[in-house]
């Protein structure tokens, strides 16, 4: 019986200490539109299957013009070709239905190359992206 306990302990120890093969990386940086920081929103980082990239989608909240996949609620991104989708809001919450406020523009996609190591990557929305009309 003691042998089985020791074998279980050894197996548990060896399995628990193996290095992770997770290739995902953390990114952070500024998010701007018309030269101004985007107050609130979120960034989705989707591997571009058309360019041979696959894996889990990364994400991060936008707070005061900054995003960070290592922050609470974030998920790291796959390195390689990625489509970034940016959802931007004015940050002025008026109800529980819109905690980030009013949408600034429709979700914007851009293609980037995520490096194989964690790092800074600023996201700049082109000035000609049309704002959502005010109601």
C-alpha cells in the first residue's frame, strides 16, 4: 500500500512540474482614435486561420486608452497573424445595459503580427473611421 502512495505522490509531482507548452503571449499598449485615447471598451485578438494561425482568442479590456491582456479578465494572444477587433465606447455609463457608455464607432478590425514574446503593441484606429451617429 505504501508503494502505491509513493508512486501516486511521485507521479503527481512529476506531472505537476512539467513546463507549459502554451505559446500564447501577453500584449499591452495604447488604443487611440483621432489622436485621443479610447476611454473604454475591449480588444479581441483572433488567430487568422486564412494565414495559417490557429488557437485560442486573446482579449483585454480598454481602460483610459490602455489595454493589457495580463490584467484581470484578460487572456493572452496567439503569436503570428491575428485579427484585432476593437470595440470602443465613451466610458460614460448611463445604465446597467451599457456599462461602458455609448459606442464611438462600429467594431473595427485590423490585421497585425503578434511577436512570439510578450510586449508592447499600440493600436491606432484610422482617423477616417466613421463615428456612430448620435441619436
